[in-house]
């Protein structure tokens, strides 16, 4: 299991007026501080979204997710009701590949937290009017995939599962490389222009490897760079 290295705090207010005045954000920050207080963990970064609840573009959330993945930290949100009204928020969190914590529901984390997000997303979709037709279509698609195994031409279920697992690992490795790209560029511009120097710089900053280890090697950095070249050329 990957060791979590601190937390990334995410706050959201609905209007620019609230954002400039601090109304709402301070209460969220206090809730997060109360949740984290007893454990005295490292807060890697804080991000504040100032957006209308009806919009789906969430630049601060995207930055928070990238930061959480780079540092292998958990994302902590002050209140569940900051999320429940937006399908876009919930979808991004489910697809973000990070552990999400809720300050007002401290017992909900890990697989339980993900399950809760899935249920919240389902309710939000229902309230938005996306009801039976999508459910029927999804069930029909799942049934079709069960028969044809997604076009795998007769491959066994175990073979299909193994292939799916490999695809997930490849996608995670590619996303990890893309997340690290801005930091690697910054380090190169500061003179760390070889895999060995980049590894030393990453270690100095405390950035964990993909498996949560504390030390980078030149070989690992070279693999990241190779994945980046592949991603840019595709």
C-alpha cells in the first residue's frame, strides 16, 4: 500500500464576493485545521476555487489533484456539501486517482470515501434529471460487453482482466509522468539537467516515487522522461 505523505487542502466558495471577502473560506479552513489538528500532519498545499456552482471548469481542483498525486498526499475537503451540488466536482474527484477526506465526516476515507463519492454522484445526476434512460443504456452496454468482452475476440475473462489491469498501470504511469513534467522542467532550468541530478533534486524536495518510496534513482527518472517523450509524440 502506498504511504500517504501529508494532505492537500481544497476550499470552494460560490461567488467572487465570498472569495475576496474570505467569507466561507475561513470557516472551511478552520474545519480542515480541526480535522488535521490531532495528527499534526504536513499540509503540502492549499487551493481555493472561486466559481459558480453551475460551472464545470475547476482549475483549482485540477491543480489540487495534480499536487496530491505528485506528493502522494490525500485531498481534504472541508464539507461534503461543498461537493454534493456539482456532478463535475464529483466526477473529477472519482477520476482523479487520489484519496479524498472530508473534515465533517472524519470516519469516511479510503474505499468507503470513494463509495460515498459514487453515491453522491449518482444522487446529483438524479437531481439533474438524468434518470432511467442512462441506466438502461449502461445495463445494456454492460451485458453486451459480458458477451463479447469488449471486442477481445474470444479472450477469456481472466485474460481480459489482466489486459485491463495492464492498461490501468500504463495509464497511471503516464499520468504520473505528466504530473511531474512541470517540476522536472523547473529543476532542469535550475541546472539539474541529467537523470542523476534530477533524482537528487527530487529527493531533496521530498517528492515520493510512484510506489511511495523516499529515494529516487537515475534509472527511475530516465523512465519518467521516456514516458513523457512517448506521451508528447502520441
